[in-house]
């Protein structure tokens, strides 16, 4: 029944429980929280960018670690900003935002919110300082583009044609392990080509010096004594260095040298503190001496050891 008259003389509105069809076109529903789409009753969809974080947890931090944020239980954040107890994923590891801010992985803003930190200046990679030599100073081009210099290369070619490879390796090993050439080996090599031991020792020293200079340049080693102290502080490391030097000396292969240089970099503050501080100063980092030795890097006001900062890539390096 519609439009019937009440006892007061008023026209009564419809009491039907059937919804007015005109209401349908006024309903709007938002689908999802991070998708940013709004659908209307007319079947059309319009963009409605969301200010909250994405609905699906993401472990890929290549676009910034804040893109990986989720609640402590691992669920996505819905219609709220991240807080210090929420979790970000960094290199596959979950870290609370408050801890990540202390580590310098994210920035804690004055209003208490969190955001991705601006990339700091990169330090020049000391392991990539291969010295450019004039073409006239190169006798041959090695497989990895590193040579010992014209004189040393020519002497090595001569020795490899007249001596036993085992004796060449023994001379190199004796220098690496004792700091001097083995007299018995030098005497045997001299007998092989009819020269005097002193003359043979001079040839070996020429090759060794050329190889040493080339290897130091390749690894970016400026302080040979500091690097030697690092190498000899661990017997396994010393054995690895001997093997790397053999491959470089005999085959011009630099992979082992690069591995040793990469191992030295996180420990360099304990052996070349002044150089590390100069690198940090050049890149605009603040730092402080670490109790017990080494250097702490100041990241967002928090001290982080050089070793941790390097290994976790809080500090980055540019090559070239």
C-alpha cells in the first residue's frame, strides 16, 4: 500500500521492505588496501592511490627496505603507518624497524615515522686501483690484463724456457714464506743455464719485484707491511695467499688475488686505521676509534664497527 492517509491527515510513506533501485548507483566499494582501485555501481573503476603500505608482504628490498615492511606477526600493514616494532626484510633477514634505524638501514624521521635512507656517498674501492701503464711498458698482455712490466715479463719468459717449473715455484714459495729466495734452488737453476748463482738470483729478484708490484697495484695495497701482517695472522689465510700468488705468478690469473683483497677490506681498519679514516673523511662519514682497536663508523648517530658496516653493505664502494 502506498500514499494512504493516516488519522492525523498526513500521507504515510511506503513501508515496503524492497530497496529503492536508485540506491544501487550510489554505493561505492573500495577493493583492497594497497591496490589503489575504487569500483562504483556503474561498473567503472577509477584510480584511488592509497597512502598505506602494500597489502601483500614483499621480501625484495631492491626498491628500498620500507617496501618490505610488515607487522611483527608477518601480516601486511592495513591502513596505518609502520612503527618501531614492525619488521623489514634486509638481505633475507627480518629486522624490527627500531633496530634497523639504530643500524642505519632506515631513517627515523622527526615525527616518529620511518623512511628509506638516502644513499650515502660511496667510498672509493681500494681493491680496484689497477695502475694504468703505458703500452711501451708491456711486453705481453696477460689473460686478465695485468702484466709484470716489460723487463720482468721478458726475464720470466727466459726462465720459463730454460728452467724447471717446479724450481720457479720453489723460489716464489721461499720468498712468500721466508722473505728470501732458497739458495739451493738458485744454485740448481744457475747450473741449468750455466750462469753464476748471483746472476740467477738477480733474475729471480727482477721477476719477483715485477710480480709483487703488479699484484699490489691490482689489490690496491699501499702498505705492504700491513697487508703482510693480515695475511700471516691466520695460517689458512696464508696458505690461500700462497696459492693465489702461484696462480698469478705462473698463469697471470687474478681471481685469487681479488679474493684476498676482498677478505682484507673488512679488516683493514685494524691494520691501516689512518687510511680507513681518510677514506671515510673523503666520503663524508663521521667515525670514532673503537675500544680495543679499529674504527667505528657513525651512522645516524650510532657507532657501527667498520667490519659490520662493510659486510652488511651499510658502507658501499665505487670501483674505478
